[in-house]
C-alpha cells in the first residue's frame, strides 16, 4: 500500500520536470495523506497541475468508498478502475467519436519525491521513507475520476492513513479524485512491504497518459537508485506536516 508520500520539490522545479504549470499556489507536503487535495497531471489537461482529492470515488459508488490504491494487475478488470484505465476523459471520448457527456475518468501522474511504508517491529510499526538518493521528483502512476458530489458527500474508511478534510478544499464543485497504482515490490521495498507504488520512468510518463494499453510500464522500479531509511513516528499523524518528517532517525 502507498498510504502517504512527500512532495516538497519547489514548484518551479516541478514545472520544469513535468512540462506543466501551476495556476494555484502550491505548498510543500511532507506528509501527503488520503482525503487531501494534491497535485496531479491528468490525460485530460497534461499541461496543467490539477488538485484532486486522494481517494478515488467511482461514478457509481457511494461517497464513502474512496480508494487510495489500485492493483496494477487488475486495473483493466475491476469496475472501480477499468473505465479510468480505458481512458474516458472528455478529450479521449471526443478522439474516439464518443459523447462529451461521458462521465470523466482517466489516467494521471501523481508527482512525489518520496513515499512512506511501515514495518512491523516488536515496538510497533516503524515508518520508512523511500526516495531517490538525490530526492529528485518522480511520478507515480495514477487513475482519476470526476463526478458530481452528493449533498452529504463524505469519505470514510481511510482512518489508518487519512488526513481528514483538507482545509483548502473548495465545496460545491465536481468531486475530483485519484488513486495511486501499486505493483509488486522491488528488492528494496520488499523488506518493508509486499506492495509498492508504481514509479514511472520519465520516458514512460507520456505513454501512461496517452497509450492504448500501457500495462507493461506498471513494473517495479529498479532499486539501485533508491534508498529507504527510518523516519520519525510523527509521520503517523496526518495533521503533522513539516520538514523534520523526511529526516533520518536512529532505530
């Protein structure tokens, strides 16, 4: 499971890295958590960073069914994910001769510069951060959907990782949500967890967004450039979000 991640790379560097621009003020995130609105790059508007809520809510589901992860092996089979994986954004619908009224869903890039996993120890769960040696930003494969919210829209079931309502959320507009795709772990992450987020090679990012069936990019990222190190248990609390969370600690 990918249940938390960091994104503190300066906005200018993110714009250069991904070839997309921000039209809103972005703040560093050291403890990005489910139910928060976070930057994504969608196949619908790849030139712009959007703010979607982490916890995908399919168009047909109750608002309580936010899903933070999608298994790469079944994204073209599970009802929650197959429409998004198949590409049902308005632009994709138009390209295929479909109706622009098709409910919007598709693939996205989820920018990050590290993610957290928890290891069971005799003293409790110990959080570890996984990142590149130089902390450079990367993209995790994601899926997104857009739907009109109900009047009592809430998300539950994310208590283990969720940050509660994001104070920066706007209300009254469409409910735009995303999920992070996971795959088998590489050798490094296997010591921490049995799944890992799909880290895309930069050359595969455009194909993930626009390819007909890019499942072959959903593989474990090689571990020779990555590091994993223990961090403060303060990251367990999604309300804590400061620079100290990404600093190594002694175990």
